[in-house]
């Protein structure tokens, strides 16, 4: 590996780490909104939404995309790693109830960073 390739690899790794931590910070900010009064919630929701759009736009310019699988049915083989898969039986119908870390893909859909998710059983209705 050349010196230039090594530097590019380090830059990509740093960008992926900054992206993940920015996503986490956004999630914390969203949870904190509930502690504010209605007027402050409106103001800060706009700021958080702006930050999210800016993050996604900047990533797109680099050929990257953040993917959250939250709310989707769980199927074996999806990119993120389920931290609690062993808590369920193979026949359980599972859904992704939380994204702990997002998955980051390149423009061709290749996985640059596999995310981390938490699963829950599907609620059966009669």
C-alpha cells in the first residue's frame, strides 16, 4: 500500500467515525427536545433537522449514504449487526426497534461501515 493510499484509508476511517458520532449526537439532541418547552422544541427541532440535512448532503458529496433500518422487519444477512439476536428463537418474527449505529454505504451500495441494531419480537394481533 502506498503512502497516498494509507493516507486516504485513514481519512476515510476518520470520516466514517465522525459520521457515526455526529449521528449519535443528533439522536441525543432529539431525545433532549422532550425536556424543553414547546417554543424551544420548535426552534431546536429546526436546528436538528438542518444538521441532519447538512450531514446527509455532505456525505452524498463524498459518495456515502447513512442507512438506518429502524422499524423494518429483520432478515438474516442485512448489513447491521444485531446485538440481541441470541435472545430470540429462530422462528420468532423480529423487527428492528433501534439503530444504535447507522450503516454507511458507498454510492454503489457497498458497506463501508456495518451498523449495530437492536431487535424486538413482532407484536401479534388477533
